[in-house]
C-alpha cells in the first residue's frame, strides 16, 4: 500500500504538538518521576475520596462492581492533570519525596547518584523509553495479587535470581569432566584410545556471546494493570 | 466508558496465579495475537510489521514453554494479545502518547500492546531509528508478566538502547520468563554429538564436535559452553541434515574405531549412511550399495524399528534398544553378539532400585562434554556409570544407571515454537 511518508520522516515537518515535551526543569522531572512510579501517589484514602468526587452513573458503578468481582479492573488514567507551570509550591516533605525519587531513578539508571536534577539525569529522562511504569503507580485495590510490589516480593524475586545465578556459574562447568568444556582439548579417560576432541563452530552456526553474569538490582516495575 | 468496560469485561483472560512470586501469568500455553486493522503503522509495510511481530513472539517461544500463533480470523475477544500503532490519544487507550521522542510504546499486563507511531520505527535490517523488533520483544515481555529489569544486557530495561546487531535474550531474561512459566520439557527422537575432522592451516587434523537434539522434524544445536541452544533454533531437519527423513529419525550411530568410521541414521525399517565431508546422506557407498537400506540387511539379527542405539568404542559394539530389550551387535563380525538380546535392566541395572526407565528408550547419547553415556526417556535421563567412576567406587554395578534427573535441569532452553512460526 502507499506509504504516507518516507521511512526516515525526512519529508515530514513534525508539528510541534507531535513532539514529546523535552524535560528541562524540576517540575517536568517531577511529572516524569510520578508518571513512571518513582514518586508514590498520595495515600489510598485520598484517591478514594477523589473517586467519590467524580459522580458515576449508577449502572456504571454496577459495572464497576461487577468488574471488581471478576478480577478485571477499569484502567485508572495515569495522565497527570494539566496545571500551568510555576504554580508548584513544594512543601518540605514533597521536596524530600522528589529528592528520594530522583535518587532512586539515578540509581536504577546507572547514573551518578547525586539527588540533584543534573544534566546526566536530564539526558536520561529524555531518552526513548517504554511507557510501562518502573514502579507500581496506583496500587490497584481490587486486584491484590497483581499489586504486590512490596519489599517481600523483591526479596523473593532476588532470592530466586541469586539461586539461579549461583547455579548458572556452577553449571558452566557441567558434568563429571570438570576440567573440560567445549572449545578446550578434551582428554577421554573412558576409552582405550586417548583422543583429543575440541568443540566445533558448526557449519551454519552463529556463535552468540556467552551469557553475562547478572548483577541483580532490587527495584523493579509492574506492567500496566489492564 | 461503558462500551470500553463491556469490551474489557468480556475478555475472559485465563490467568495463572503465581501468588508465591506475586506475579500473574497466562494459564494456557498457546497464545493468540493479532495486529489490529485500525492499528497499522504508517511507516512500514503491513507484511513487515507482521513479520517483525511474528519474530518477536518466536523469540519468546524459543526460551519458554509458550507458543504464539497469529490469529487473523477469530472474534477479537478470543485474541489474547492485540497489537496496534497510534499517536496521541489512540485505540481507546487512556494513556495518550507524547509524540516523537521519549515514550515509544506501552503494554498492558496479560493484554495489549500499543506503539507510538510518531516514533521512527525501523525493521531488523536497519541500524537507524528505533528497532521495532527490540521494542516488541520488550513489550511482549511485559504482557507475559515481566517487570522492568535494570540489568545491563536485559531486554527488559526501561530505556531503549541503540541497536546491537546480535540482540538476543540473555540467561537471566530466560530464567525470568521460566520463573513464571516453567522450563521447556518434552521427549526427543535422538540426541548425539556430531564429530568430524578438520585440517588446520598447518596440516594438523583437528577433531571437533557439536551436540544436537532432534524432535520429530526439528532440531536444535546445543551450545554446551553457553548452557543453551543456538540462537534461532529449532530449525527443520532438512535445512541442516540433507537427505534424512524430514519428519524425523529414531536413532543416530557413529561407528568410530581405528579400522573404520561411519555415521548412520535409523528410521523405521531403514537406515541411511551420512557423508560427513559433504554433509549429506550417501546415495551409494564404496561397496556400491544403495541407500537407504534395510536394517535387517545391514545389521543381521537386529529387529526394526528400533527405539535408539549407540556405539560403544570400548568393545566395538553397537547397542540397539527396542522396547525392553537391548541387542549388542559386533561391527567386527557383523553379527549379533552371543547371549543377546538381553533385558535392558540386566545390561544397564539401576543403581537405585526402582529408578530405571525399563524400556522404550528415546535416546542413548554419549556426550563428549560430560564424558558420559545418558539414556533419555520422556523428560528424564539416566547417566550410565563410567569405568573411571567404577574404578573409584567399585561397588557400583557395571553400566549401572544413576538415579534419574530431569532433562531440562541439565540441558536448558530446548523449547518448541509454534509450527506456524517455525519458518520465521
């Protein structure tokens, strides 16, 4: 079928409105951090209060109740309400929340952990990324099993991985010929004729890179709740 | 909202509740996906988009017990994973996209995937723009239940890393998905180390081997040093083994002694001799005999079909397994060894009573990586006690079978893919 524009968009003037807003100041950085779950949402009861603020028609609520019973949940919008710049007055606790969220983002992104909205952090926030939050955004009250994001999960997750990782290094020398693996010259002790065998890079085999060791970090995200 | 909710609620997504890990996952192993018609990208041809998604799903299939099939015919609510492109407010989704730059896609848990068509998505062969294949593999990981993983090399990192040519799933990503869905298990038609000689530039002869797992008409090359199968496997038998039956073999035997060397494939009542140099079956051998030949002709006294077989260099005998019997065949005298056939249990006794495959062995595999012989049946294997081991522990019976283990605990990631994506 006809293509609407060149693959590299060279024939297109991307309207400004179609360009993602570049993150330049702390206000936008805060929006980014809350969008991807680094800044915890306000406490649960406040969210419920907001929900009762918005008047739902009865049958919608019925549907909503049914949805809850069936274990599905209506996706809650994560769009942060638009407010004009500059109105934001941060309380002390909000500033602390911002700094700790920023610190956590810097840590998981492998950036220098400064707690300050510096250029490296700004670049990282403007890179192309997946839209799934890095952390659980709205602890979904109705689908408990999916919202477990707490420490105990991270621990269990870590345990699993450390255990598997440990096995992996043991297994890299497998079997009872612990001094041999593919690619080395193997001496066979089970046969009368001493053979030297080495592994092959087979006919059309593209040898991939060996699997790296993983340094597993603790924080993790939850995909969007459907 | 109501229509959307109704559509949402109509989806009876069957979920597997893994409360011990706190994650949910699909409870069925074959998942249907579709690129929805109202969600085509304007940047790539439709065929390219579908090809890339088929490849992305196949990559997850190669490392998990899940299989994926593109479903363009069922009612929408029967499709497990729907993919679509959009810009700004799109596809009835309440997370609007932000335009070119930053957010390039998002995924719904056990659900759908949306791609921001304002991004410059490119195909696997391009090295500019954002690789649609990488993004699709990442987002499918979310749909299957994986979170963001902040580990260099992981496909589940939140930020997009410029295109690396050999983009594949590493060990930890594989174990993450297997943590949710389990390992890959299944019976094999045969397993063997293919050995061949190569002349080095200095004229020396180097002997090399590769390990192959075969199941029906497909096979995997297993990279022992990396504890996984070759990227992109399984492939169809006829791609790598020219001339053997395309729907699979019963056994492989490599006769290797100072006097002779020959590689045979067995299937049903027949056998083929394989020409290692030219990487195909012989039509005729040096004695002018035509292949395939009857097993009863080439190996008098051996019944067919056989279950499996291996050549033992210590006594220059081929051991043929059929049901509960084992037949020792002397290649020197070209006849059945005296006293055979015997019960498998008598020749390969259990070290631990009761832990024995009994009969119908799928594969008898001598591994040069492990210096050991293995008998495989179903998803289990028994290692045969080696002579060195008996020298250390004389109480072990000759050719004793050590207690069984699960194949997927020693050889990893030997995973099927759906037949419709085998040609990808």
